[in-house]
C-alpha cells in the first residue's frame, strides 16, 4: 500500500485532467477499474461539470532566470486550477497571488480555485520573505478548456444485488494521507474481496474527485442508489493517530453499529462522532434526497492534524503499519456486515437440550459458562426474528465473531433458521 502511494505521489491530480486520469490508469494495473468520463458542461444535480484543467509547467523566476518557485520541484507550488499566465511583474504585484503559511514558514500550502478563474502560487513563507524587490517572470503553462471529468469505478459482484459502497477522493496532488492513503487501502480491500470464494453483498468502489465526483456518480446512478445498504468513505487512514469514525446521517444504521462494535473489540484508541454536513463525500451520499447509510472512516480527521493540506502531508507521514491497521479494521467491519442477519429459534419454548447435541460441556456447575456456551444461549434467546446477530453481540458484550460462530453451530444442528 505504501509503495502504491509512493508511485502516485508525484502526479499532479485535480478534479479533472491528465493527472487524475493517469492515477486511475495506474490503479487499473492492480484492479479491473472502469474509468468513466463525464463531459464538461454536463448538468449533474445542481452542479455543472467544469472545464478540464491540465498543467505542464509553472514558475516564478528572478532577474537572473533562477526559479524561486517551481512547479516541477513540487506540484503544490501552483494554485490548483490556475488559468494560464505569462507576464513580467514587480514583487508588489506578485505577492497577493502567493499563498503561504506564516505559522509554518517551511511548509507549502495546498490551495485551489476550481470554480472561479484565478491564478496563483503557493510557497514557503521563508522563501517569500527572502525575495528581493524587482521584476519577476511569472509563468503558468496550463489549459482550462472543454474536456471531461474522470472517475474510477469497480463493482465486485456478490450473491445479492444489495451493495456496499466504498468511496475515496482521488483529486489531491502531493498529499499522502489526505488522498493517497484512502486510495491505497481501497485498492488492497478490493483485492482481498475479489479473492474471497463467496460474498453476500456486491461491492462498489469509487475513486472520484471530491464533491463533484460523487455528485456526478449520484446524478447518473439514481437507479443504483436504492441498492446501497451500507457504505464507507475512506480518507486520512495512513497516519499514526487513533481511529476516528463519523456516523452516517442516520446515526444508528448497521454500518454505524458495525464500525463501533469492531473498534471497541479491537481495543484500539478510537473516537466515534455524529454526522455533520461537512467533510468528505459522505455529505453528498448522506444529503437528504439520498440519505444513504454511509459513514466516514479515518484516523486523524481532516483539519485536525497540522500537516493537513500542506507539503508536510508527505510520504513520511503515512506509515505502512498504520495502513495495514486501517485495512484490517475496515475488513473486520465488512466481515460483520457479511455475517450479520436475523434468525429464528426453532425450539423457543424453554432452552433446547444442547448437551445431547454435542454443544454443551459434559461437566456442569462452574460459576461462569465458557464463552462459546454462553454465546449459544444469547443467540437462542434473542433469535426471535427481530434481533440481528450484531444486536445480540452488542447486548451480550461479546465479539461478533463469537456470536456468529454460535449461530453457525446452531444452524448446523437444526435449531435455527433464517428469519
């Protein structure tokens, strides 16, 4: 996963353009991704797909021709979506077009101008402070013209048409945690799922430009939307922080309960927060006209770590073991979703005799039941057709896997049936 992030890091991604397209092509080498194109000017819900932006070069050069700000050195150095410019100007005229971070004078900020035509540069405050007065060559060799918006889609079919949506934004240049970590974990998760011999759910992966990408997908897939039963947006999953999960707008959907259950039983530092209509693409999926059960799975949330949207969000911030832990946690959540369900006790009047069926220990009298035997009793008592296994696990305070194992044993002995 870290190697994939390293491979994608140099590409200048944006909400449209060749950098995004090339990133998706590289993902195609790992998973059978479909690259979809939506033409500029297309009306998508209340939005319009913007012109396509591409950039070849951008720099500010001093009187001696030395590049004091250079896009080729770091693609964050240009205001993303800058219109072309080629002029000479004094430093006083240039300064208002340079974005810096005074509190972190060695970091370069990430700034965009997607929906209003502008030009600009981003630079370290220390570099800008050292610029002498004089004339500078200002060049942004870019194009903003009719084209298309690209996004990637992968559907892994299951036994049912009910879907789990896994979405990540793929539009940021040189931001390793806030962008590439989600993409890398999503690819690894898709590879895991594709290798499984059976899947109850169909899994849909989206690699999209933020906001406009999810709006494009929703606008053109309203027939699919009712099939989406659970979903996660993956972002900022590669830093060393604890896990953070933002609930769906519904607040108590199975995905919300499954994530909380998994993180609690993993015994790792984590926080669960309520939905707010700000953040990543969960706010589009959870908009009231769709109200999908989609939460956002993160480590340190967006805006809560100092390196966020700066050049310090680089590959050193993303840790291989953190990526591995994020993959394991999300995979465990999907295992819960796959194994959950409601069942009916076929011997509901009194407890069925489990010992004669080989499900109970031969020696009784202990102060506490072994975990498996206790799980059997929980499943039998609450399998009335209205309690899911996840609900039973929560009531019992037991890991889902233990409850599911008990249910499987009871199914094998003819004591349960699917509700």
